[in-house]
C-alpha cells in the first residue's frame, strides 16, 4: 500500500550578522558559488515549466 504525504513542514533559522563558527569573512568564491546555485535553480524551474506547457 503506497504512502501519501499530504503535508511537509520545513523549519529553518536564519541569522544575520552573527558569527556561527563557519567562515568569518565573506569571500568572492562564496558569492560566485551562490550565483551558480541560483542559475542552476532557475534553469531547472524553466525546464519544469517547459515540460508542463508541452503536455
């Protein structure tokens, strides 16, 4: 018998300006890394939308 998930709850905490033990100084590599991630996400969303319109 398949299990159907009807609701998914995601909880996250975002802190601004605090040191959390990671890198304490921002780097340009981090900025390009986030830009790459955003570009990949946009590309995937566009592919999904294209698939939906093709149906």
